[in-house]
C-alpha cells in the first residue's frame, strides 16, 4: 500500500506495511470510542446538574380517589351545634302565632328572652336540647306545646376569604353555606378594568381551600368556569379560601430563614438569590430546600440539595413566579407533609398582608 505524505514538495511515496496499517486502524477506533464515551459522560453530568430530585410520583392521585374524597366532603356529618352567645334564631310555637318571634339573640351570659317564660339558659345546648327546654317551661302555660327553633346565624362559625375577591375578610356561616355562597358573600372575584376590556384578576388554578390545616381537593376551575357543582361543598367553621392574583409575580419564602415572607419575582431568579433576599438560613435549617409549584391541591414538588449547589455539583435552581420555597428544620419524607408544614406560615403571611393592605387603604382615605 502506498500513501502520499504531507510533504508535498518532495512528492515522495512511503510504503506502509500491513501490521502498521492494523495498528493505525485500531488506534482510530479507540480514539472514536473514547470521544463518544466522554461526550456521553459529559451530557450525563450536565443532566445531573440541572435536574433536581422531583417527587411527582408521590402526588399522583386518581380521579376516582378525588371524587370519593369530594363525595365524602359533601356528605360530611357534623356534631350537633351548641348554642353560643351572639347566635341568632327564630322561635315558633305550633298553633300559637302570638308567641312566634322575629329574631332572638343569645346574650353574652348564654340566656335568651322568650315570652311567658322570661330568661332561659341555652348556652352550650344543642338546638334539640334548647327546644325541649322551652317546651318544658311552656307546659306551665300551654297544653302540649310544640316549639321549633331555626338557627339563622352563628357568631363563631366563620369562613375566611382572602385574595382577589371584591370584599376579602371573614364571614359568618349562615345555614348550609357552600363554597359558591361564600364567594358571592365576598362580592365575587375582583376585576381589572382596562380601556378595551374587563378581566377577572383571580387565578382559579391556584385558588385553594384549607380545613384543619389540610388542602381540600377542590378544583375551582371545574367549579366556577365549568359549573361542576360536585366541588361546591358545604363549609364549616374556620374554613379558609385564598384566591391568588392572576397578574402577580411574587414568591414566598417560608421556614428556617431570617426574613420569611413574600418577595417580588425577578426575571431569571434562582433559589440561592431568593434565600439571600430572605437574609440567609437560620442555624436550625437543613440543607434540603423544597419548592412548591402550581396548585396547592395538586402541586409539583421539587427537593433541592442546596449544599450541592454551593459546592458547584449542581446548577442553581431556576424559580418561577408564585413558587413557594420552604426551608424545614428536619427532613421530610412525604410531599404532602411539606405542604402541610408550610401552610400555617403561608396563611399567616397572607392574612398579615391583607391586614396591612386594609390599614394602608384606611390611611389613604
């Protein structure tokens, strides 16, 4: 075999025997394989750097399971309500219209005033017990009295609606109040007015309802926009509904940081940058940080090892508007535990923001 050398001036030909040819061929194959392997390894390192631990599989819930939970919430059986000061009711006596009342209020000492019998202690009694007591007292004046008590307003049973509703605040639960009733009592969703259009400011995808420090699986898009009344569950005392803004760009940083709260989202914002806005970690913080993204009733959860980012083993985590960053004291095993632990702080900041906003508006007036 003859090949032309790179020395073009000499025009000489060099003969290469077969063993040398084989050696060169094997060397070329080795170099090609080595380059391919290094390229794959490089890509693998990059992927490991930019991909956080993603716990999506722990939050997958079948639609049948969600419907079962919703049906249970619609058929909830509450313990009998006990009367308290401030409760309002109407009292009727069968076939005795002159004894019927308009509105009777339970006084601060737990008593109410009723014709013929005067002051009656009803505080702490159920409706059935108070009915029996009134009937017993009326027996001194009537033959077989039949009393009906209709509770029209309770003082201590309330629901709180904050965020983008027309009149955010705490509302009394009257009768069998449901989710849409509460939204209506708050004046509906807040609107934004523009020269050519009027838009709703509520982000229904991220709107959530909590009860006993747990997120209920209420799909507000299905309920409000699609009219699926299956999600229109009855409310109970201390329920909390938050309606985020569709136009806001902010993040929440909660847990073991020196300045927890909500901060304005900046373009290309990263996790470590956000922690610096919160004035760094407390000494009680662990190196694992959780980012909650999307709807709290069905969130995406990211678990980020901050120490790996600081040691340049992974890239910094890119945030998105409305992310919730939670820095715990202890490792957390399940995704729903992260949401449950973050909820009290989240609600506290949302409530504080609402109160501060009301104070500022009052000061402006």
